[in-house]
């Protein structure tokens, strides 16, 4: 099996449990595929007794008839398998997995995105805080203290000027 197509065809013939086992074995000891190995190993440990796919009957009707809602408040909800990373649509393919280089170093883009997200969150929290009664009260207290400080500084300046004119 030297052709990738032949290998892919052979892999499609495997059951889910066998495929997870093959992936876990094939990625063992490969640093660049460490995240994939962890997921495959955890799936191999949890899927020996649980089927990964939910069969769908061919007589499924989509004519607007209300279907039963599962425990997860979704139609036809199945058990959730944890530990599987799900890529989001807004994350483009980067040089590494999850914003990290193959060597495990965070990329500049991922660090910049985290900083921008935290900065935006802080700005939003500040705006929301100013809209609350406690936030408005704190702003009013700050303004009152600043006004008192300016007045006191002006008094000090006048007293210093008055002392300077007496000496000349």
C-alpha cells in the first residue's frame, strides 16, 4: 500500500473503534501530532463499548412535523463525546494547530488575537460598569475630587504668589 488512495480506501473499511485504534497507534511518538494522538487515545479508551455514530432511519420526515426533543433540547440528540476538538468556521488554517507552531510556540497571530480579545472585554466591562448606579457614583466622586484638587492647587498658587510679592 504505497498509494494514499489505497490507504484511505482500506481505512474506510474499518469500524470506528478499529480506526480510532489505528490513528492512536500511528500518531504515538509524533510530537507534531500530539493533540491528535491524545484525542485518538481518549476515544480508543471510551469507544470500546459505545458506538460513535447514530444511525438515521431512511424514513425520516421533514414535512414540518414536530419531532421529539432529546435530553439536550435538540431533535434526535445523542450522547455528547467529550475530548474531540471542534474547529470553528472563523478560524483559518494557521501554521500550526490551535495557534501554535509545530514546535509548540504560540504564533504571533494567536497572541495578538488573545490580547485584542482581552482588551475589548476590558473596554466593554468598563462601559457597562459606568452605566450602573455604582459606576456613575464612582465617576461623580472622581470628578468631585478632581475639582477639589484643582481648587486647592489654585489656593496654593495664590498663596505662593502672595509670598513672592511681599519679598520684593
